């Protein structure tokens, strides 16, 4: 007997091939059979999915959900989108690995809420999770954060690694790659990653290449300096052999608007030249990060605390204020930076844009940003409207760019959240399907491919991303005519429409639009 039988649906199998009508039988966590008609009498439970598409469970190739299951195992913002697997540990940030004698560094890097889970290795982290019987709402495929490696070995020191430090980072990385990590993530726009140089990155890339892993990168510059940033990534491949993946590819900042076609062509030219480089994009014009992301990079080399200290030093404050005034020289620039939350450290700023707050405080926008930064010790989270719609649309129209949310696993209740987080946390994948339908970026088969099979191939996942016998039965069933996002910047806490059922390892995680009690997620390790 089959465990479940899904009848009467349209199969869009994640490969990009044409859709077809068939029944799908699930048994012992796998897709057991696909046929034009399978008798209901052969299954314990039958789901009539007439009018729906059966697709592979959506794969978020750029997720920051790493530790959120430790606080809330529901993963509501993911499951209701149809996401079943997330490539986590992005932008250089994980809470492992670390030399055993420097554990306090990684605990601080992890943050107070999950500091007890900060670990010397990926293996040690997994042991803590198992020991405490922590459950997960989605599957997590872990990367190793370069920022964590550097922090553990060197702290936030703004300098090149010594040969001994380099060898220690390589050793830690190799141990975690052997434990099943999928690769190394770079956060070169953040401290301490921005203090690294190309030889360091290439040397670590050598370790990743040994395991056919992936080097994902939040590049140093995502604006006018993108060509130089891309060249740095290409050099990692040339000198190490590691596959390269560009995270949240974009043309960021007004001066770079209109450059998306040029940036995409740069990447495609590299592919034609034999460089195995791939990319993901998200369907929004706004990014989200810490408030110091608006600062000149030199002010946070050595840690965001450096920017706070400089702002409190009368002899240095003026230099930062002058540069912030150049960046925030119009009301529009201030309205484009919105404070999501200050974590209770400076409530007057919560939910306001910098222009609005500056008017209330009677300060310039530069002085307003400085005040929020100092009051929150640089911990305020912001949304920045940094891209234009034409550039975002161009990136979304590239059929070989996968879709990633750059989001996290969050609850749906506003009272369980801090401020109003970016709507990408709640709507990325239904939004992409809607935009593909409405704007004609690609057909349905290609759209599904870009959130399933394509991402699986880029990561290297061997048994997910396709509706195919023998594959793990991670499936998302949706209405192709109505699937859409509802999350907005004003009200992000809204379920998408049209996501009807989600199966993970053959069991329902979402049934008839409601999350079940099952917590079916697991760590997917590279073997």
C-alpha cells in the first residue's frame, strides 16, 4: 500500500520540461510511482488535486534561517510559501566553526539568543541540536560562514591572515566539509569578511573544491563596483577550481541603476569562457541589513563597533557625518532607508524612515543615522530601497538565475516579530510565480525549474528538486492561476495565496492551506 496518492493534478516536474497529467504515489518518504491513473484502492490516503500543479518542494537557495528553528520550529513564513529546503549559512554568517580556545568569539558572533548553540564545528552544532531534541519545519542544507571562520581564528582584526592563521582556517573548513557542509559562504560586504584578500579566499576555495562544494558570495560591491567584485569571484575559480555562486545578484544604489543588463552580460560571458559561475536573485526592489550597511566600508573594518566608537569621538565623527551627508542628500534618499527594529534600544526609530525620523528629531539625516547607530550599538535592522524595478525585472527575466529569498524563517503573528520585517520573508516564491505569470518573464515550467530543479543542481542536491520516481517526496501543490504573494512592506504578515499542500518526505507539512503538527525538517548533509 502507498502511504499517499495524489490524483488528477498537473505535474510540473522541476526539470523545465512540458507539464503533463498524472497521479503520484508516495511511499516511505519517496516518490514511488507516477502514472496516468493509479487506483485509489492502492493507497491509505488519497488527495484529489484537480486543478492544481504538483511541483517539487520549493528550494530557497539563499536563506538565513540557520538558527531560527532553535527559537520557533514552525517555519511558518517558509511552509506557507511552499518552501521545503533552504541553503542556509549565507553571507559569511554561521555560528560555527571556531578554535576550541576562542569559543567566546563565536558566541558573540552568534548573538545572545542562540549563543548557547555556538559550536567549535558543524558536527558539534548538530550534536547539540540532537541532544536538545530540536525540531525543524524545513530542511536545512548548511554552508560554512567565512566570517565565522575569520572571527574564530582572528577576531575582527583588519589585516591579512598570517600563514599559521590561514592554515587554521583551512583545517577548520576541511573538518566541516568532511562533516557534510555544502560549501563556503562569503560576506565580503560585512565585517570581518571585508578584511580578507584574494589569496585568502582562493586558499579556502581550494578546500571547497576538494569536496566539489560551492562558494557563495555576498560580493564586496553590488553597485558600480560589481565588475571588479565579479572578477574577484572568477579568480577564486581560476586559482582554486571551486564552483562560484553570486548571491542576491543586483544593481544596487542609484548610481548603478540601469546597469543590470551589463552585470548579467558580464556573468554570462564568464560562463561562456568556461567559468562555472551561477547566481540567484530575489523579486524585490529593497534589500535588508544592519544600519551600518549604509556606512562607508572603512568605518566598519575591525567590526561595527568601530563605527560606533568613531561617532562618539569628536575628532573622527565629522568624517563619517560628511560622507553620510553625501549619501543622504535628498529627502528621497532618507525615505529609502527604513528602520525595521532597534530591538528595544531606541523605540522612537522603530518603523520610521530616516527622513521622517530626522524631521521629528530636528536633525540632519546624517546626524539621525548616527544617533540611531550609537543608541543601538549598530544593531538596528533596516530596509533599504536600493534597486529600481527595471533592473530587478531584467534579473528576473534571466532563465538561468535561480530564485532565493535572502530571508529567514519567521512566525506569521505580528506580536511574535520585531517590527515589520521585509516581505521577502513571507512572499518571495509565490511573488516570483505571480510576476512570471503577469509579466511574462518565463513560462510556468521554467519558473518552477528556477525554484526547484535549477537550485538543486547548483547546490548539488542529489535527490530533491524533481518530481521523479525514487526522489524524496518533497512536493508543493499550488493553483497556477491564483498563486500570489500578499505580504507588503506595510503589512508583511500575510500568507500567500494559492499554496494548497506541501509534503516533506512523503508526509503533509501543509494540508488544505493549513500547517500540520508535523515538524518534518532535517539537516541535509553532503555525502
